[in-house]
C-alpha cells in the first residue's frame, strides 16, 4: 500500500472532527455517507492504524486518530496556503435552500450578490419546505436557507416579514351560524402555518377539519381553488394568487418572518453577503411578490 496521503481523505477526517460525526461531515462535504466512510477506511489502510473506535451509538477518534488529525490540519493548512500564494483559483460551492416561491424572487438577487462579491463561488440551490430546510442546515447539508419563521424559534436572522392572510375560492361561503365546523386546506405536517391556522380558528370557537393537504404550495392552492376549504398563507404587497380571494372575515393571524439560516462553520463573509442581499431586496421598491410554503 502506498504511503502517500490523499488530501481529500485528510479533509474528510478534519470534517468529521469539526462537524461532530460522520453524517454531518458527509453533508458538509456534499458526499454520501458511504463515500465518506470509504475515505476513512482508505486512510486507515494507508496509515496501517485504526483512527476511530465505537462509542455507544457513535464513533470517537482513537489516540492514533487524534495524532493523524493534528497532522492532517497541518498538511492541509500548508497545502491551502501554497495554493493561495500561487493564486491558484479554488472552486467554492455554496448550497442555498429556499421555499419554492422565494426561490423565484429572493434567490436570484442573492446569487447575483454572491457572484459580485465572490467571483469564484459556485451557487447551487435546493427547493423544499421550511421544516425540511431547517433540518438540512442543522445537518450541514445546506449552507444557507431562506425559511418562513412561523413558530418564531427557527433562529437565524430575519430579513423581512410576510403578512399571513386567509384565502378561499370565490364561491366559498363560511359555515352557517348553526354549524361550528370549518374546513381547512393545509400543508402536510409538520407545518407551523397549519398549527397557527388551527389555533386561530379554534380560539374563535370553530371546530377545524383538515379537508385536504399537500406537500407543495401549488397543491394547497389547488385545493383552495376547488372550494374544498380555506388556507392560511403568507403574502406580500397585497398580492392574491390567481383563482382565489382573500378573506378578511376570518381571525387575524399576524405575520411571519422570512429568516436566513446558516450552517455552523460557514464562511462569515458568505453569510454576511447573503444577509445583505436578502435585506436589500426587501428594502427596495420592488418588494417581493411571493408566497412561501410553510
């Protein structure tokens, strides 16, 4: 077996130590966990020593692993400093998560800002629901995410607020006075918007039935357009989606923040640039006309 050390394998070892585990390190390195485990095995084979040992349900570095980790950090630092001195361009990939409609409006502005500030940065983005994006940022699979802060405990930094409004089909009529049941069209659980809608209606004495649910915004809107029930959705600048009408005869729910979450260890300049781009976008006269899935 060659005694040459593979730099990518060393980067994997450092990522495991810094991220606190194999799955988070795989997400941060944007590789599969089997591929990450293979890096460790090849490194152990090259060095002829065991780097990790089982500890409960997880893994811990052995004494040899700690020693190799220290050397890996030195080797990578010298390598990266040499590339910097030689001015060798290195690709930096930033993975950004967004809810489906904010992807159409907020992400292009942020991507342009990143491209202007960091010419060498390649931006990839993933579309999902806020709850999924929060989890992905926590695991390190996504660097930045724009999420709807409906619960108020999502963390991150708020870049704007979106009023929450009720929507129904034009033909929809509220229940008769002798009927205390109201039908709701909502996102599939878990969903903070769904929780807020049910709580608001329940506080007014309504018995809420979820008549239809969907994992996507278009699915929810399709249910509303079909007259199945009402939906609580964020909106901006009074925009009303086609085929539905806003209802002001249902309880006021307030607003929700649009927050930017950043994974642990993300370059501070990249995070600051994304935050500035998002805040600048909301501050312009071309305020975002969007709906954000919960």
